[in-house]
C-alpha cells in the first residue's frame, strides 16, 4: 500500500510503502542507464501510476518480499543493481 504523510514542513510530503523502508520526500527523480533524469512531484506520481508510466517494483529473495519502490517505465536502471538470488517483479498499479 502506497502511503502519503504530510510532514511538519509545508514543502515536505513523505511518500512510501507500508511495511518497507523505501520512501521519498519532495519530487521523485528517476534515472535511466544513460544518465537521463526525469522528476515527478507527488501529483505526477499519482497520474503516472494511473497511466502506467510509473510502475511498482518489488525485490524478492528466497520467496520473501524484501523491498518495494516506484520505477518509471522509461527512466529506470533497476537491473544494474540485482544480486544473485534476487528476483524483481515489476507491475502496473490497478486502476
């Protein structure tokens, strides 16, 4: 479950997944393997999830979910950091 929390400071909104350590503040930056970057604010994240431009990525190890985060459909480099025995599952959020 993706959660939003308004932080103490007006500019800051904490966004992350329940039961995982991954989270971000302010705009979320995505980078591809060529170093190209795109940034989305929290409203763009919601629109991107609905449109399928922003996807959910999960890391599984030994049959257990170890982390969950958001990736961009065009700006991503997740495979670069995989280690032996890890499995990535990337899925589109339901409408």
